[in-house]
């Protein structure tokens, strides 16, 4: 059986759903094909028997222009994180430190005097950034690793105590391998323009006149509410689950503008005029090996998410207050724990755990501890208990019975690593695509939900005549 389609969108994660949403808004004739039995990709909310929510993947989002349009159109009501949860913490030197504002850092013993002075050294420096980037031994067309970039402007302690934990929280990656140009393009461009990171960021804030909105949101029913809202907005006949495409073949001999022959796992053959591939990069590379083979070079870090609770009474009063007023914590390099970071769910979004309990999501694995994904549930729980005992000021030693693990999720290929050369790889791939083929995904411009959704919109913009 062969069916004819004007536009086929392959992949039903947030990138594909965003592309489908904008295709519908532009009155395009399309179909969205998802290989699995659910839409949403890494966005995956589970409801426990007691009614409380667990996010298996990302736990919150920042709403930019693309998500704002989708949310307003499908008439969702975002749930803003509690304003009480204002602090961001870093676990360093066996202690939780507040890093929410610069003065917290400067007034504490979190950083050495030498590192604090490096901020002023950077502010008053006037360097040639192209020459400076040549110090990086892993450069690729003036690309530079995040580690090299910040070490050359500040020092190694700055990287280990501030940059390392932030990148572990976003990419579960290694700053020595990630590209500054792709991971933090705004910082990269400000440094190029002002020849100083700190001076560039100050001038940028003064020019804007107000702080960029970085509020954290979810939804009453978790992030799946966004997925369900888009799915319900789209005509049901345009959405297909359990529809795996195995190959996209270019066929110039086809008639009436149908240029692409899509092979599926069901044996169905689809002829399409235009195609958007909104899958992970390694899947996209297998679908069009002649066009997208370079995407195989993008690696992914594994991740284990552990949704758990513990009774508040196990934590000393001073620590209870700190947790209730914080987003979570990230771990600096060289700490004696395997946890990448912890999100304090019940602090951000109250009512996601019983009143007498704290709800956490613990993140393990990443590029630093990839072997953890192969451990059993009991072994993972042992690590969580050991790390909690080290990180928190508890009234006594946390035992197995004290930590209520509700859900353990393993993502073998969780986060794309935007490594050195990533910018050029993506640019050359995009340039190699014909006008009626587009790609979308969180490996293109960044791993946030907003960036993934924007990639879907960009794909539609490319295909609209």
C-alpha cells in the first residue's frame, strides 16, 4: 500500500510536535509519524498511585517566544514555580553554597581570593579573542572548549566550582569537550565584542534596561500537559503512533512533485513532497545516510533520574529552610559524590509530595559516570542515600527505609553533547539539505524545551514557499 503526503514530519517529541503545530497554523497538509506508543519524547510525566507527579525527564521549562505562542494558542495555564524557591546551590568542599547572586559568591568562602580577583582582571582586560582562542589545543576553526575559554579568562577553580556544575546540570557533560560557541553563544559573542565576559555581560544588561525573563514553569499536571495540549489541538487524523520510518529515499523519477519515498516498519510506503526529520541525531543519520551521515558524530550522555521522597523530620531545621527556599543543587568537580544534581520538586511546585515530605529528583550518570546506568535499582538507591548523607545536614544517618524511591528512569542516550566543531557540523549539514527537507531537534541549537520547540518552527519556516 502506498499513500501520498504533502508533508511528513518524522518524530513526535517536542520538536516534531512544534513543527506539526506550526504546520497546522499555516494550513499545511501534513502527517506526524511517531515510532513509539506515546508523544513527547524526553518529556514524560508519570502519575503515582497516590496522585503525586514524577517527571522522568526535564522537570520544568523556561517559556520563550516559541513556547509562549503554543501555550497561548492551545489555552494552557502555566504553573509558575514558587517564588520562595529562589536560591541556587552548589555542593563544593562538602558544603552547600548559595550562588544565586554575585554577592553571595564574593561574601562567602566558596571561591578563593585569587579567583574573586580574576573577575576584576577580566573586567579590565582588553585582549584579542582570536589570539586567545589559539591557546586551546582542541580547537576546530576557532572553536574553543568551555573549559579552555573560562580558564584563560578566569582560572581552573572558577571552572571546577562554577562552570562544571552548571554544565553537568544542563548537558551532563564535560566542559573540556563542549563547545563554548554552541553551548553559550551569547557569552561567546559578548566576549568577542567587548573582549571581556564580565564587561560584556554588564553592558548587555545596561543596554537592555531590564533582566531577561528566566522564570521557571511547569503545569498543574506536569509537563505532559504541554504535550497533551498540542496533541489535542492537532487533528487526530494527522497523528500516528507506532509508525516507525526506517529510510527516507530520494527518488527524482517520481511524478507530481513527490520526491521522497519513505519506508516504514509496517510495510506501508509513503510518497512525500516535503519531509521534516525531528528525531535524535543518530536516528536522523540512519534515515538519510547520504545527506545526514555527519550527525552520527554527535554523542549523547546517559542519565539516570531518581524520583524520591524523604520525611522533613530527618533534616535539621536550618537545612529544611534552605531546601524550601532553593531550586536544587549541582555538584562541583572533584566532590566525593556521584550525584550530578538534585531538583527540589516540592520546593518549586508545592503539593507534589505529602506535606510532611520533601520531593527530590536526583540525576546520576552523565559523561563523568556513564557506568551508573547499568546498575540495579538497589545499587542506584545506595548511591543516592550515600550522597544525601554527605550533602545534607541530617538529624541522623539516612537509612534505606528512610528514602522512598518512587521511580527510577534510565536514558541511555539522554543529552546530545554539543562538542568542539558542533557549529560547523550543523551548518554543513543544513547546507547539504535540499529546500524540501528540514531537520529539527535539541541537538541543533540547545537542549532546552524552548530551543527544541524553536527548531520545529525553524523547520516549517524553511519549507514554506
